């Protein structure tokens, strides 16, 4: 029995921990970061493998965390990834990875053997030109090979996350779905959020969930899947009667903040109670200052209590967080 929970003042309890293992990345998706990259975190501010595992253990053993997803930046560029996964799996929680899949063809088997349960791969287009236009790198074949390796290693169901950008790939929703169904991947579209480092997001520029439905329904019959949505952000639909499904994550136009069960740990050891939080809580300082597990847990509980009711993107007073998505951990 856990003595404490990561509960906020609205009664939401966080059990899903997103751990960013690095803010670095080998792609430059335009909705995420500028072409020249960012000022990366200095090495000594990034948690060591032992520090990551200790904080995850505190979350699991003292605070009721049930599921751990590793992300970034690009988590596959973190050297200790397989070992971190192995040690997290040994804590008895579900583990998953959100990745751009570059290099996954080489590591999928090792990750599966270390106990990784699932992967989510981000892929916005299966056309080489559009892929290169969005990510600013000509690496589509590596991503496709990584996806196939994940499926073959049993890291399924393999989910594919796609962001549509107006004038670039917004005409490709049906094509992506047809491809994903053929390959046995579960496709989910994600509305673009104001989390890019360049602050270039605009509501008009964003392709909305309604537009995505319209595009998909030109070729497919979508019917809401029976599965209860719970805290899962994707609205799930059966495609042409099933069993294939497609998900739409309408973070902006249909926020699901009321059901949120997430908490985030950045690569430099900060707890963020929301993607859009404007405050962070410094667990790295506590850890390196000699705090006990109980003291770290106390600080974490306090950090959660202040979680706001919603992201407030529609409020006139909305302010984009200082950290971009790549440094928060998406
Ligand atoms: N590099 C890995 C990847 O791309 O999967 C993990 C980190 S990435 C920040 C996590 C997810 O955030 C990806 O699916 C990406 O498409 C998504 N993402 C990044 N910037 C976004 C934005 N502004 N709006 C919506 N999703 C975004
Ligand atoms: Fe890298 Fe992921 Fe951001 Fe793309 S979305 S630049 S792959 S961190």
C-alpha cells in the first residue's frame, strides 16, 4: 500500500510518469525546434542513470506511479537507455518509449529483452519529401526500419503519432491511415500545441481535430470505439467497422485536462505537473543535496498539489511555457 499519492487539489491522481532522458535530438521537427537546434542542457545538469532510476523508484515505491514512459528530446540518443529500462522494469511497472525511431532498428531487440513493453513512434509523413520538409533531415528509411524492428521485437501494439501541418502534410491523413493499417500500426493524430521553441504556433495554423475527421471520412467510415476513454487522451474510432482503429488527440480543441493522470520529470531533474506548467520543482537539488527518499517524495507531492485545472490555451492570459516540448519531454 502506498502511503501517499500524487494528488492535486482537483482530486486528480498522477500515476503515469513521463521521464525525459535528454533534451537533445537528431531531428529538427519544425513544430518542435528551430533548424539550428537549441542550447542543450549542460552535461552536469542532466541526471545520471542512477539518479533517474532513484527518482523513478521513489515515484513507484512511495507515490503510486504505475507506468513509466521514457521520452525526450530523443531518448534513443541516451547511452544508458537499455540499462535504465531494465532497472525500471525490475520495479514492476509498465514501461514504454516515445521516439522518432532513428536507430531503433539496432536497439529494439535489446529494449524488448530489457523489459520495455511498448513504443510510440512519431512519424508525420510517409513521403520522403514531406518527411524531410518537416524534420529537416532525410531519414525516412531509418524510421520505417525502426518501426518494423519494434513490431518484430514484440514492442506492440506499435503506435504511430502524427502531427499535421497546414500546407505541408495536411493532405496526407488518409494516406497515413491506409499505410498504418497495412503495416499493423495504430495511428493517432495529435493537434499541434504551442510548445515549439520558436513560439511560432498559431491557432489558425493548427490543423484541428474536426479537419482531421473530415479528411479521414472522405475515405473511411469512422465509428467511436466502445473502449472507455478514461485518462487516455486519444478519442478512438473503429475504421470501416474495425478491427483497425485510429485515434485523434485533440489537446487544444477538446482538452482532457480533467482526466489527466500525468506527471513529468525533465532530464535535469525538474518535476512539471503539466506540459504547460509555468513552475517546476527541483528534485535534482534535493537529490544532490543528500535528501532522503521520503524528503524527495514530500517535495514531489507538494509539486503536484499546485497543478492547475487546465492548460488555458484559450485564455487571453495564456503564456507558453519557457521550456519547449523537447526539453519537457512530450
Ligand atoms: N523525439 C521523440 C519523438 O519525436 O517521438 C520524443 C519527444 S517528442 C517532443 C514527443 C512527441 O511530441 C512527438 O510525438 C512529437 O510529434 C510531439 N510534439 C512535439 N512538438 C509538438 C507540438 N508543438 N505539438 C504537438 N505535438 C508535438
Ligand atoms: Fe526531435 Fe521529437 Fe522534437 Fe522531432 S518532435 S525534433 S524527433 S524531440
